[in-house]
C-alpha cells in the first residue's frame, strides 16, 4: 500500500472519529476550524489520548494517537495488531465488556474510569474518559473510540 493510500485511509478514519464524537456529544475535541489535511497530524500529537477499535467478535485497535502509544508502551504496528480486550487485565475485562455494552446501547458515555495495562505490564488508571460509537457518514456502525484526558500509572 502506498503512503498516499495509507494517508487517505487514515484521513477517512480521523474524519469518522471527529464527526462521531461531535454527533454523540455535541462537542469537538479539535478546533473545528482546522483544515482536513491538518486534522490527522493535530490528532496524532494531541495532548490527550484518542484510540479506537473496529468491529468484530474480538475487535482490534485500529487507531491510537501518540499519547495512546506512549501510555500503552507500544509502536503503531504493535498497537494496531492488539485485540482491544487485552488493554485490560483479565480481572478487569468483565467491567470493560459492561462499558462497551452501555456505549453500544446509548451511543456514548462520559466519566468512565478504569484500570488498563501497558505492554510492559505497567497498570494505569484512566479517569473521566468519553467512549463513543463510531458511525460512517451513511450511518453504519464502524467501531468504538475513547478520549482519555486523565491517566495515572499505579
């Protein structure tokens, strides 16, 4: 796949992240005046975590900005090959499933807190996270995403 094709796919994904968040919350997490061609970079270097997974029985992460990669201690290649369920320790996976079910029913939730685990086994608490459903422009379910503004290693 060429760089241009990858960039086009990433641009499309970022557009879905942004538009779905705006749809569910009525808010923007990036400046709404930002040019489309600058949104990919702006989100990737944002001072907060944004991550998403696709659809399927065992969804795989399909996006993580630099902050997400940093706190999970992974490269882009590692992160985008990880089933999202593995971001939580086994004992916390039932709580994670309840969260995602609630998001599926309501479109989004605010104020989520939970414990996650990095590649090295380092645990961290996320606080005040927003988790939302991703929708394509034609209304098809596309996955789920999270915006995390506050986290702390335990």
